[in-house]
């Protein structure tokens, strides 16, 4: 499946609001969408759906995406979650979120996360990536890689690829074989999302050591655009994470939609490939004098754990104080691996040790402790 996404860059926009599934993975509100009328479509196998995705042409579109989740997170004081408006990491872990999205069908996209009296915009264009937060008038700019952002559009004819991966059918067969040892793949053809008839691809882990029960991806039957993604915890009847379009319109988008100029007075931070060398715009940017140890993966498939080490304390930005406050509210944990604090949710667990190590995975806490002990 990862090969499929790599070969089709548009599929990395699994619903252009799917990034919200990362930044909005926490809420006390269960995910409930109004049920659209059922639809009857010709049956499609998992392999046929994967072929459809591989052959799909990117679609220019605009729409509204809603993301909400029910992870069973502990209730945090408002003083901790307020942060810098609706884009604060902890604020994003509490509540339902709505975003407006635009995509030009090529390389430019815009996501506007709407909040109470504030807005966060993420803009991707030929000049790189821009993150604007109205709450504190800050802008983060990640320049485009040197050499431009052009991508080859003829990967399917790459002579270096194995013959099996040179056709959509071959890629689909390969993806299913890769998934088979750890994942059961099924399909449904009775979905209607944002008024669009859709197929549903269901991935169910066979691995015992994961908290995830299934992942369900709804795909537009007409043009193969992913419309909704849901993640269910084991034994749950409602999704723990639900991110998808509530409305969508296909069609050319004005180029001006993807332009971005920092507003007057904005604090601009220019990200660079070299830690500790940011450039500033109207105000000085936070500097980074150290870097985190690159994380490593312990285990495999659905039961894998990411283990790493945080940057030195002196390099942590001052506005991370809310995160530190929240950390102190989490239960303490200890073992042969050391001492720390544990975040335990319906879908994933995370441990941050007192000496700055961390472990995260869609696994029980015992798996994190074992991974820390091996790292």
C-alpha cells in the first residue's frame, strides 16, 4: 500500500483534510455524521479498488472537512488547552474541528482550520509550505526543496521498476500480498458520503497486539477521491477517529487561492534544513540549538512502536509550557526502563520518560515498556 501512495502523490491527500486526523486525534465528543441515504453500486473487489486508486487522476476540488474523535483522553484544565488559539496542539486534542480545503489537482493545496475567533491556514504552493496562526500572528515558512517541486508523472513506465509494479493491476496484487500477513481486506459498496456514492475499503488487523480494530476508507465511486477515513478501536461500534468531507465540489480552483503573503506585523520564522539557523522576518524567530535523536521503529506492522529521544530541555520553546503542565497531570509509570508519564487512549499509548525518551504506538502500555527496555 505504501508503494501505491508513493507512486501516486495525489493519494497522499487521503481526503485533503486527512492531516487533521493527526492534529485532531483527541476529543470527548463521539463522532456522529448525519447518515446519507444508502446507495447501490456494482460490487468491487479490494484489488479492483486498489487498481482504481492507482489509475485515478488527481481532482481539483474544494470542500468542508469535519474531524472528530473519541479517544477517552483525560479532561484537561482550560488553562492548559488554551495555548495559542485553535491550533494549539492540546486544544486540537479536545473537541470537534472543521476545516475548509482547496486543492488544484496538481501540487497546490490550502487547509483553513476554523476556530472561535481565530483561524489557522496551511498553504502548500510552489514556494513551499506556509503555516499562519491568527491567534498569535505567527507564520512558519518551510521553503520548497532546491530543484523545485516538479514530480515525474510517468512513474508507471520507469524501466527500473520490477515488471509486476509497472501496471496498476500488478501494484494492487503486490499491495494485497503485503497486507495479507497482518491485515484482512474487505469492501462494501453501500456508502454515500457528502452526497457522493462511495465504496468502502476495510482494513482489519490480524495482529493481536494492537488497539486498532479496523480502518475504513470511503472512496468516491466516480473519480476515486478518498472522501472519509475512520479508525475503530477493538470492540468499538463507533469510530474513535472520524475525518471526512461533509461537502465537496469538484472543479478548477483559482490560482489566487494558493497565494500567501505574511500579513503586516506577522512574526515570520523561516525553517531551514540546518538546525539552529532559522531566519526571521518582522520579529525574531525561536532558535533551535539542538535536535532530537532520530526515532526508530521497534516491532512491525500494527504492533510497531516508535521510540526516540526529545531535544535537550534548553532547546524546547517557551510556549511548550502548556504541554509540560499537561504532562504533569498524566499518570506516572515506572519499570526497568525508568520512570515517566503515560498517556493511554482508546487507540494509542505514549510514554515520555523523565530522562527525555519517548515511545508511541497503537499498542498496550506493556508493549511500550518493552520497546523502551530494548532501545
